[in-house]
């Protein structure tokens, strides 16, 4: 942030993500506890979900987008592989799309 970034987001694997906003407020967003089978691609799943929420739900608070993205990534680690482990919309809870 000292170099000009307004928001900082750091993914922390099974611990979730750390989000620091423009007001310098930092929050740890927990990932749901799951039994991980393969964590390969979890970050890609997270960032893909975040991009989806930013594009299709731009009025959601960023914290909510990150919380939901952590949930999507948690689903992805419960199956082996990378792209094949990414959940489809139909495999995710409906509340992630409200």
C-alpha cells in the first residue's frame, strides 16, 4: 500500500485470505474447513471465482467476494486435479449466487 496499491489481498491456503482495504483495515477471511484431496489449482479456482464476482456482482462488497471465493476454492481442493476439480455453478450452494 505504501507503493500506491489501494487494496491488498493475500491468499493463505487453508487459512483463507487476508484483505487490507483503502482505509487500512485488515481482516483475515477464514476458509471453510474441508478435507483436502489435492490443493493443486486452488489459487486459480480462488482467483477465477473472484474475477467472476467482480464481473457479475460488482456491487457486492469486496469482503463478500473474497469470502465466496474462499468457499469456491475449498470445493476445488476436495477433488483431485486442477481444472477438472473446479466446481460448476450447479455443484455450488445457491447462496453463493444471491
